[in-house]
C-alpha cells in the first residue's frame, strides 16, 4: 500500500496571522489554484484509488478538487482534522498571548488546552487513524490522505513508530505531498514535494 499524504492549499487564516487549528477558514484564490496544480500533478504521477480527507473546509475543498481530477471516491474522516486548539481557534496570536499565556515551561504533554485536546491526545489520534487505515483500506494500492500540517507531522510519526515524546516535526508547505509505502518494511519515498507549485 502507498499513502499519498497531501496538505491543503493556502487558507485565509494564513493571511490573517491567527491560530487556525479547528477554526474553519476557506481556501484563498491562491489556495484554490494550488489545489488545481497539485491535482494535475497527482493525476499525472500518483493517481490514488481512494481519497480520505479531513472535513474542515480547507482540506475538504482541496480533496474535492483532487477528486474532480482523479475521479475516485472521497470519504471524509473526522480523525484527520487538525489539532483541536480549543479556545485559541481563530484568535490572533497577539490576543492569544494575552488571554491564554503558556506556562513558563510550556504546556505539559498530557494537559489539554482549554476546550481542546492535549498534545498526547493528538498523537494518539494520529496513531488510531493510521492503524484504522492499514486495516480498513488494505485492499487499495494507493490512498490519498488530505489533511493539515500539524496532523500530517503526527501521522508520519505514527508511520515511523516514533515515541509519544518525540520532538521531531515534519514540515509541510501548501499542498505539499509526502509518499509513504508499506511493504515488508515502511518506506519513505519522498517528503513535502512541492514542484507542482512552480507557477504559483
């Protein structure tokens, strides 16, 4: 099985300088173009048999664009949503620093943000959906997963069997693509490919 993991295109929150997370901002015009460019590239090089996507608007719209190009089924999966940042969703970074300052040594991994989830819960959610995908979709040769930067980093940690306390992060730019393969071994074919954005 191959897992083609795609981040959504540029969203309006990227331009506003706010905490996004579960705040449901749409794609910008540039983000829509990025989604089309990504879809053209994926259709030519790595067409999936099925698309799974976060239901948040920016990921859902990106996945729907990909579906139009590829023509396969699209399923929405709530466990693919971005980190539940609770009270921070949609707040400017300045306002968040005043209203909800971090403890001096940072927030402990097991303590959730107010009305949100903890870093540990986020990591376990990625682990859960990773194993669900391996079990429920094992008959597919290639799955596309359209999600969010923070979630994708956690998902790659699950693929690599990293510990819960791992401090490694995996960056993903707008419509960045990762290709992972599971055979006898777990193989990283490439990470964060964005060559389809040359025109943007």
